[in-house]
């Protein structure tokens, strides 16, 4: 890419978006595009909605949050449906501060940052265009120029409701500069920018003794008092507080609950009445969404203080828990690693998944149902099929605890330990065992982990290790199978021939001798036992297979190795069991013969070509599985 050429194109694009005109021209524009006059809350909601909504099983997945926030689809759906949407419709929810509450590194700050960047980009689109009185430091809504006596008529004609009063500065400008001629007031299109402090503000508390309320509401410019003659002259006031600059957009209130009370009272007036007080002026109208975030400990401390009761009813708390899905947690790690300078280090397959399993186990609460353990719960939450359970069981599990996901290991800790592994090992690849070892060592350095919690976390590391052992054995055994799909297909065809004969009470014919044979019960049971099909359940399972085959035939589809999940699993396990001794001998031999060496090289090649390993990680995997099989 020619960066200089692209910069020139970018400037040209930015220039083409600009618009300037008079108030009368702006009103004409509203006839064609009435959505331009939307409120700040409506703009945020439409920004999210316009990015796309995917509905699956009655649940909405808002695509705006894709690729940045993982495993939070349900909390985000609740946030949009219970806050952004009703606030956009001017319901009472609009008059509330949005407080995101959740554990550290749970995604609260990322969510707010996404909304800020989203608002900046959205204000550059036709649907998100924002217009303001030109020269106004608060980018005020031009419709505030319309007198209250005419607003009802305006709403009837244009279908647009006007809220808020003209600011003291623009009121003076209207009289002195434009002689009350509203139609001649200049209007311009503005573009939100946190860097330029246009439509997006950020307030962070500091020392209560030194922080000035002017940081929120603006301050007097004493150098101009001599020129204008009065402290109450709007031209002598700097409308540069965060509440001023965030007008028409949104303001992030970082660590809101740590603030001094005097700062919070201004937020009460702004959210409830849509205005705030500054200096010696009348109330200043502002249309902006206030978003704050905090952790659960600070929130509990805040609500336990009776002095804060007035604020309680003006805050809507939206819990943002940790992600509870292994697959989504993997994506978090992949994203964080991709953004780092170690993105080129080879991470062996299953490494991030095993780390994610440990993390999710620390966040889950013990199921109240005795037929489900933590591993099964983890799999169900991740969308896996677990025999004997369905979606209704998953929903039941999710209602057992209101605060599940509010505690546990945070992603930053895991990424820190993965980073430590990469730096310390100083090799081109790391594997799951390296990361589990690092996670274990890091528990001693984790200041907030008590002795009891540490013991439980060590238990979760052992569970994750066990899961990795199973994955590793399957991976190697699968790689040892020459022409795996062909072998599986042959075994399945043989099984299906015997099942069909069994169910139809008929005999098979030997393809070589032509003689009749009874169905091979030993073969069928050796496959079915791999997935726990009991003697009593074998008939039902075999009949189910035949029904599936006939269903496929009616639809004109061919039943194959991938058509039945449980049968595929059984076939795989049977093949693996038959190969166990071959794998064991080959991987554990210190001085392999020529045939064994050839087999080892074939397996390594297959692990590299088909399973995502490199030479180093493939060799380490083979050695480890060999040690497992020899135990």
C-alpha cells in the first residue's frame, strides 16, 4: 500500500463528508432524513443494530460486538434489550446511569472502548450523521433554536420531538450576532472524536482534595472578564468540561464509585432532568449517555452506604461476568497473542484450549445436580453434546446461580503465564504442558489467591492435564492410522452389514466363499462398548442406526462415516484401541528399527500436515504419549 496516496485519499474522503449551511437549510435536510435528529441513546442503539443482528434459537447475537468480546452474547443481549433499546425509545430507562459491573479483565473497558470507537465511525455514516450549531463548544443540537411555543407544531409537521433548552452562550449569540434570526444561524456537520473531545468524553477520578468540579462542568476564563465585564457573561466561560464535550454522544465515567459525592450529584441532574448547573448560568441542557464501570466489591460497598440511596434508583446495573465457554476463551487468548510481539511463536494444537479449560473450571460453580460434574458442565456450556443431557439441562444449570462467572481466574493472568512460558523457554514452540506448568507456578505469585482457593485451582490444573492426556493419545493414535478415513469407512460398512442382518433376523454371505454367516456379535459389541452401549441397550442403538440410514435414503442423501456422531466416536475408539500396542511400542523404543523409524516419520509428517504441529511440537507429543502408554 502506498501510504502517502492513501493519506491523500483519506483527506479527500473526510472533506467530502463535511456540510455547512443555515438553520433553514438544515430544516429542509430533516424533511428527507428525519433520523438525523435522533437522541444520543437512539444513536448508540442504532449503531449497534445497524451492524447486524443474528437470531439463533430465539436469542439475538449483535454482530457489533464480534471479534472483540467473546462468550458474552447473553449479557450483551440483555444490555441491548433492557437498556439501549428502551432508552432509544425515550422510556424512563434513558434517565439512568448505565453501570457495568463485573470482575477485573472481564471486558467492561473493552466494551466501552468499542462503543467509543463505534460512535466515531458511525458519525461518519449517513445513518449516524450529527449536525450542530457552528462554533458551539458543546456541539449543541440546532433544534434547540426553535422556541418552546413552536415546538409542538414542529413535532406535528416533522414527527421530531425536541428536548432541551438553548445554552446561555448560543442564546446570547442568537441575539447579538444574528439579531434573533434563527433561520440564519449557521449549522455544520460534526464528527465524534475522543481525541478532539467532540461528542465523546472520559472522566477519571483522582485525589478528591485536588480534583475540581470544573473538570466536569467547565470553568470561568478569568482573562476575559475585563473584556466582557461580568463573570456571568457566557463568553467568559469555558464550556470545556467532560459533560460539555460529551454532549450529543457518550461519556465514560471511570471508577465512578470512587468519586467524591459532589461529582455524582451533577450526574443525577443530568440523567434525570437532562441538564446540569455550571457557574452563574441557567441550567445547561445536555443529551448524552453516561456509562460507568466498577467491580462487584466496590459496588457492594457503595450500596451498603445509606448516604448513596438517592443514586441507587438512578443507576441501572448490568452485570458483565467472565466468559464461561472454553471455545470463546480460546479466542480471547488468540486475539491477545495476535496483538503481541510473540505472534510468530508456534503454539502447539490444544495448548490454548487446555489453558482455557483450566480458566473456565475456576469460574464455574459446583452443579447442584448430582448427575453432573464440573467437566460435564464445562462441556455443556461450550455447546458440546453430552450423553443423557439436552439444551433444557443447560438452561437449568444456568439458573442455579445468579453470580456464576463473577469470580475465577482472569484472562490477563493466563496470558501473562503464556507470555512467561514463551520468553523463558526461548524456543520456537510451546505446548499445553509448558503452559499448565507455568500456570501452576504462577499461583504462588498471585496475591489475591488464598490457600484454600489455591488448592482448588491445583485440582483444576490436574483435571485440565487429564483432558490433555486424552486429547494427546487420540491425536497420536489417529495419526498412526494409515488412510484413516478409509479404515474407518471399511470398519463402519462391516458394522452396518452386521447390524442390518441382526435387525432383519437374516444372515450375511461371505464375499469369498459365498457361505452364509450369522451376524458377528463380537464385532458389533466391540464397537458399541467403546461408547458405553450396554447389553440391554444394544438393540435400540442398532435400530436407531437403521432408522437414520432410511431417513437419509428418503431425503436422497448418502449415509456415511460422518452421519452419526456417536457411531463415528465408537468407530474411532475401536480403531484407536486396536492400534494402542503399535503406538506404545513405536513411541517408547529408544533404538527403533528401520520399520519403526519409518512409521515414526510418517506420523510426524501427518501431525505436521494435517493437525497443525511443527517438527519440535510433534516430537514432544510423541514422546509424551509414549510415556503415557507405558505407565
